[in-house]
C-alpha cells in the first residue's frame, strides 16, 4: 500500500490546490502498487488520473518550462557493456547493477532492493557518461541527461522547484537519469564560500534522493569527488571510481576503435606516447588517425600516423592542464 510520505504528500497537494503535484503523486502510487504486484489497482489509479485530465482538458502531467526542457534530453545511443574499456573489477560492478535490475523481483522476495542510485567519480573522459549509456542499453531503459551546472546557473532561486519536477519525472517515467557535473549541486556545505541558496538546494536534493522509490536508475557523475558533501555518499547504493587507462586498457581501446583499420603497430612506442590520456582523448586520437589514413588513400593506420595524432592530443591535454 501507499507509504506514509506519499499519503501526506497527497493531502498537502490537495489542500494547496496543486493539481499537477496531486496527479504526479497519484501516478507514483500507481507505479508503487505495480511493483508490489497489484497490477489491477495500479491500472485503476492511472485510469482515474487520465479521466480527470481529460475532463479538465489537462495536458502533460509534468509541465516543464522551455528552459527546463533544454536541461533534460534523451540520448539514443546504444552501448553494450563489452564496448566499455575499464578495469575488470569496475566492469564487474557495473554488470552487477544490470544483473540486480534484471532480477529485482527475486531480490524483493527476500526483502532486498536492487542498486538504483549510483555515484560515478573520476577524471574527465574516463567513461562515466558512457557507463550511463551502457546501463540504459543493458536494462532497455531510455537514457536522460540532466545538466546540473546549467540548472544551477540559470535557475538560482527556482532550482528547488525545478528539482522537484525532475524527480516527479523520474518517478513517472522509468529510465536512466544522469546528473552530469554533479559537484555543481552536491558541493560541501561546510565550505566557507557556500551560500544559503546552494545549501537549501543541496538539502532539497538529498531529501528527493532519499525519498525516491521509483523504478528508475539515478546516476550522478563528478570529476571532483573531494568537493562533494559527505552526507551525499550514504545516500547512494554504490560509488564507482574511474581512473585513467593503464597500458592494457589503452591497448584494448586502440584495438576496439581502429578495428579493421589497424595495421602493424609499434605497441611499445604507442603505449609510451599515450600515457596520461583519458579514454575519450585516446578514442579521438584513434578516430583522427583513421580519417588521416582514409584521406591519404591508405587502408591501414600505421605507427607514424597514430603517433602523430596521439602527440596532438597530448599537446592539447598539457595545455589544458597548465591552464588550471
């Protein structure tokens, strides 16, 4: 049956004449009942809401402003787990999330729940966003990305209300929801430069995250774990740490990207020259090498071509590092 928080939310939204919120919570109840195996009751609740919408000429249950619509966008990218080049231990943990999702009913029989709220941390370009695509592909869920940095800069003063709408969507529409650049909202509340508005937004996010019991996967990604508030970590079911690729990872990535374009490569030179590059930077270097080979009427990527492209990426990487 409905949770105490859902019942209280229903009452509050009814007494405040917040019809949109009332409909959203009703649909959350329907989703909750469906997960409990009460399909008939869930359908009745949804039918009641839909009938009320039609009678009142209502449109979408969750009405987003055009600006908010720009912050939530759907990715149509299929990426299998086998395509993700990460350490075996990390790949196994990602696979565990997928396996638990697919067998969540088995876990429920023993009073257990599957991993749903995941924090990804690590340097840029190491596979965090790609992991969200992998989870969406492997679970057959749509992948939606929320740019938290834009949310914070555009909606200071309205951010908490927008966050509530986002979590309403998470409850109403099952999917993988990626909060990218999460440190923009999850910053440490004890820092001296913190402002009251930011603190209220983080408190609201913590409450929304803790209360969420939807069928969606909530993924938060950050390049700066040290900036996050300590209270965040216990709200997540799992925290995955990403690192720059080692020699074995770099070789696998080069093999995967070059594919049939790979010629005889001097691996010792290539692996030495590519040290310090992220997965994304190395991926770009390989694709640049393929394009250069095609334009030069070559059928294979050779060591000099790939080395040149890696050198260009290293120069860009070093310039960016020196600017920080």
